[in-house]
């Protein structure tokens, strides 16, 4: 786990390139406080900041070159099945390390080239230079757990684990991309390959880039839509058995570490299953639970404590008060500046990770990805809503798509007369944005529709399958997993998501919703798996969700902040949005006593713009 950066210029590098690379790595010390390393050649240079997790010895430091110096590699992440890969190759190659996953990956690439990525189980952003073909490859893991950014200027091609490293090193100038701000207002993020900055791009999940003297090529080695189109015929019992086997394998892999491991425990189904399995593979694991002061109705701490007591696991409980949450926002933004905190869980995850590190743990297991595997509670409701919306006459659809009336925002879900996914309109609808937006208009619904259209309407649950395609191509890699990677790395902690295993996801994606949500029950298969593993007080506890701890804060304190810091100032927000329309929205939200999440989105955007502009 680390931060990586590099540059390639086939006409040759100079001292300036090296200086810029040193600056980029220096800007990412939080990603790798344990070691810094560089590999400088005439055409390319790699830099790395290491957080030592697997094989803590100095021989496992990066960048790493194979024995004949033909292949050089630097990567961010973990290859969980590195021991299996090493076993397959060690008769052919002379391994220098005891059990480094970096070295296993290095020789896997030398043996199989870019096809080696199909053999990997893990989370990774890989940079590898092959002197045999004079080629640089950049690769991002299938689910998009690790980020990788790139910038291309004439003959120079730079890459980095974080965008801010480009700016801190003065590799390029900072210019915000207004279209990304527009899409943020709906998605809380922006779709890859785009970022919040002009001319800087993000490698998409499951894809790679090949850079050689003949040019730049983009390729795909994994695509969730292929598995969504391949419908499994496994009945419920067989699906349960297969899912349990894949989940168990994933849990075992994610507990492989030479550094101490902690676990984020809410008391819900996913994190409790995490703890059940992890306890089998790691008897020294500890758990961490966050609670927010004054939120008794959403307090899951007693459930988490009871389960830890039952397993004999030490639980560290931390109560977050309002003042601490307030102080965490600028502290986090001083470290991570690549994107706005559209989801307040970014801040809570940073606190959780900081506690993890203060307790001398370097690895934190989290439960993200379980809902996507088992099915969100609202999926079936959205499907029923879609059927009702489709019956609205054409003139009604056109009116809803143009009015911008906050009262009818939940029905504004049409793109060219077709119903798009309600689950991915986290903020404002297209019509609402068009009333507020200054300058050129874009369309976020077109992005949703494009990704949904990758799944043909050939099965009874095609609509829900297209929604899942959106989850894995937009929401999960660019928002949910980003709110895990960025905050954890800001605290120099590696966060692992056992439910985000690509083999588990492939199988779950193929299953019909009538199987994985049998009888309309969300997470039906996961609950069957958990039935003989978790106590009833966990199984019967209603789902709360991490962010619900902040409900009182969002309802009571945030509106005052917004009035004072945003509406009462010449906020940079109004470079993009009409102030009168923002005031109109705020007054409506206050009158209706709802839409607090949208207020946070705007406030978080304001704070981020203040930090980065």
C-alpha cells in the first residue's frame, strides 16, 4: 500500500523531470510514511512512498526491478493471492524476497505480460515498464479500489496516486473543470476518466493504458456488464453455498497482513460478518466503533459491544461530538484536495482511520460493497416506481424534466422520455440544476442512460441489472470506494473491503434478483449465510447506515453554517450557481424541513472550492 508517481518521455528525461517527480512523491507522504524510493532511467522514472503491510523488510521496497532489469514495477495496493502466483513461478525465476507481493507481481508481468492482471486477486494501481518492448503500462483494479491519475503534455506523460501531487510539484497548472462541478451536483462525484480538474484524467476501473513510442492505447481487461448479461441459473440453495464459499475466500485473503489489523464495526450485518470471518483468520484483531453524541435513536454501539464481548474481541468505542466533527473538515481538506466532500462519511472515515492508526494498526477492514452484493433495500421500490413513471404521458414527462419544481423532484427522472435510475440521483435533478447553473449546460442523466444501456432488456430484472451496472461503473469506484481510500490513506492506513472482491462480485452480478433478493428481501443470500454465524440481536437489528449519526447535525447546525458562510458571503460557489436560485432552494428546504443532504452537498462544495481555487 502506498502512493506512486512517475513520468515517461521517449525522447529522454532531464533533471527537471526528476525534480518534479521528487516533488510529487513528497506531496504524498501520508500514503507511505515508511519508505521512499525512486528508479530513474533515461526515458522513464518511478517514485514511491511505501506503507509497509506485506513483507516488512527493506528488500520488498519499491520501485522493484527483476534480476535482469528488463521489467521495473511500482504499484499501490495489495495482491492477496501473491503466494499462489509465486508458487507457480518460483521454479523459473530467482525470487530475492521472502514473501513480497510486489515481487510476485513483477515476475507475473515478466512471464505473462499485461495478461497477468487477469490472474490477480486484490486492489491495485500498477505502473510497470517493460524494457523489452519499450512500453509503460498503467493498470487499475477491476472494482476501482485504488485511484490512478494521469496528465499528458506534449511528450511528457505523468501519473500519480493523487491529483494534488501534480499541483504541489508544479507539474501542471490548476484549473477546475466546470462540467465536473455540474455532475457533482447529481452524483456527489464525477464519472471517470474525468476529474474535477481540466487535463487531468483518472484511469477507469478494470482498464489499462499502454504508452509506447508509437502512441497511447487504452484497453479493458474486466467489465462487470459481461457478468450482468450472463444470467446464472443456480437455485437459491446453490447460490447461497457458492456465495458463502467466495465470501469466505475473500475474507481470508483480506486478513493476510504482517502489520496489525483492526476492523470498523457498526453492529450491522456486513461489518458483523466481517468480524465473524476475520476472527477465524486473525485472533488478534481489534474493532472500532463510532457513535455521534446525542444520536441515541441511531446508536448501534450496544450491538457492536455485545457481539465483541461474545467473541472476546476488544472494541474501541469513540463518541464524536459536534466540535470534533467541525475541526475534522479543514484538517482532512488540508491533506486530501482531489474532490469535494459530497458525502459527509468522508470525514467520519478519516476519524475512524486516524483512531485505527493511533492504536498502532495499519490495516482497517470495512464493510463497503455488501449492499451491492446482496441488493439495496430500495432496489425493488425503484423498479416499481419506474413502471409507474413509464405510464406518465409524454407531455407529463416533458413538464417534469423542465419545471425544476422541488416539490416534484422525485419524479424528475426522465432522459429523452426514458426512466433513469433514481438510486443515482443523490443530489439535484437536471431541471433543478438548470435553474441554478450559470454558463453552458450539460446533462448528467445522459451519463446514467449511457451506462444503463450497456445491459439489454432481455430478462425480467434487466432494469435492476442496469442499475447494478451503474453501481460498479460510477457510484462504487468513484464515490463509495473513494470515501474509503482517500480518508484512510490521509491517516496512513490501508482500508480493505472484503465484499469488493471481483470474483464474489462476478457471481453475485450473474444471479437473478429473484434469487439474491428472494421474496423482495434485501440481502437474502447474505442473511441466509449469516443465520448460523451471527446472533439474533445482530440479524434482527435494523439497518442504520454510517451517515445517519449525523442527522441532528445536518438538521440543526448545518443550516446556520450555510446561511453565514455561503449565503452571507461572496462564496466561490456563486461562480457556478445563481445565488438567487440557491437562496430559493435553501428557503424551500428550511420550510419543508428536508433536503438536508443537498444543503451539505453545496456546503461541502463551497469549502472545497475555498481550499483549492
